């Protein structure tokens, strides 16, 4: 009997102990964040820093899945579907086109957009205060910034009467931005001349049209195609001795004259806070779309000298960074 009791006790202990041991050995599921972006530019350092500040480390308590379009916006839909099929828990998008592709791919996985333009006006969200659905994040407030950029152009080139605008008419949101630019230009006292670029192979024709337009300056929309080719664009502007305006610092570091816009690195860093809230249970549709809190004016003084421009003291005083 004693042997039988010992045998039964051993079996019981084994049955009770095995599940506990198995549970203890099961790995903890970590959130998987899909990133749908244009290219792995320095802006993403802010995103990584923001996650780190909140205690997230890739491969330890979060897994990051990166997908890059490399300036080919037609790749966004397939990349978005790939992330959805990979069963990520959340998707981060770096442009309006990327956000639109992600929205088409899923209506349930939370989406955090980093720099969308006019999200309420193009139907990405119901409103900035209460986006609804599965999207939240940040908007660029471009309407207000367009007029300020054109005003800076006039301060740097007082005799300027025309500004060539390099944009992509195939993108609905840029059609809105083009109309806003035309309205803002009328207030500033300059004429907008349209230079269309839909794909990288259109730059030679666009540059030829820009030269023929005899515009006094140029402004370049910061869309994925232009951003991927920022060095090409900056080189053309400098070679053509054309004062150039941009929305993001990278163009200026490459030789463009100036940029004025939201501090994207700061926005990318702040996105980590939104992601953290969603991972902890917040409903993205109830999180208001945030606006940029910091803006930066970056001027390339070497380019200004090459163009024969004297930067007014009033503009220098407002500059957040001057590249020598």
C-alpha cells in the first residue's frame, strides 16, 4: 500500500507540477509595432529616442517591423498589407500617403500618423478633436506654414515676384496645399508657377520647366518622392543659383537655402507617448490629433553667400540653426 500511495502521489505531483512549469517557461508576448515609412532617415532617431525614454527597447519588450517605400509611393499599399498580415499590434506611418495606405489595409489595427497633412479635410479622420476610427497622431498645420515660408522668401529676396512650386498633382492632399499656396502667395505679393513631379524619372523635365519658368525662387513640397531625392533637388537649385525653400532641414543640409516647418525630430519623439497610451489600452479614435509644438527656421549661410544674398538681421534673429 505504501508503494502504491507513493506512486499515486508522484503521478499527482507530476500532473500538478507540469502545467505550472510549462507556464513559467512560456515567453511573454511583446507588442509588435509596424513602421510604414519612406526611408530610414535621421528623423527616426527621434522616434527611437522617444521609445527609449519610456522604457521600450526593440527586441526586449517591443518588436519593431520596418517597411520602407524608398520614394516609391505606389509601394505603400503592398507594404501596408504586408504589415497587417504580419499581425502587428500597431502601425506607425510617416506620411499622409502611408497613412492612407494603412487605413485601406486595416480598420481595426491602431494607426499613429506622424506628420499627416489635412487629415480631417481629406477624410482620414472625422475631426482633429475626435478622430474616430483607428487613427490618431500628428498633423502638420501646413495652411499656416505655407504663408510664413513665402514671407521668408520675400524677406530674403525682396524683388521676387514669382515662386516655382514643385509638387505632385496626383496626390489629393497636395491639390489642397497647392490651392492654399496660391491664396497665400496673393497675400504676400508673389505669383506661383507650377512644376509637377509625380515620380523620380520626371525630374529632368521638371528642372527644364523650372529653368524655362524664370521664377525668382522655388519651394519644394516635402512629399516622399521629393524627400527621397533631396540631394538632387538641392544640387539643382544651387547650380541654377535659385533661392530655394523647403519644409524640412535635410534639404538645407544638402545645400538648399532655408527650411521652415515643424521640428519633425521632436514630433517623432513625442509619438512614443501616443504609442505607449494605445499599448496600455487607450482608444486611438478618442485621442485628439496633436499639432506640432516647436518650429524651426534653418538657413544655409554658405548657400546664401554662393547666391549673393545678404540675410537680413531680422531673419537671422529668428533662425534656430545656421549651417556654415
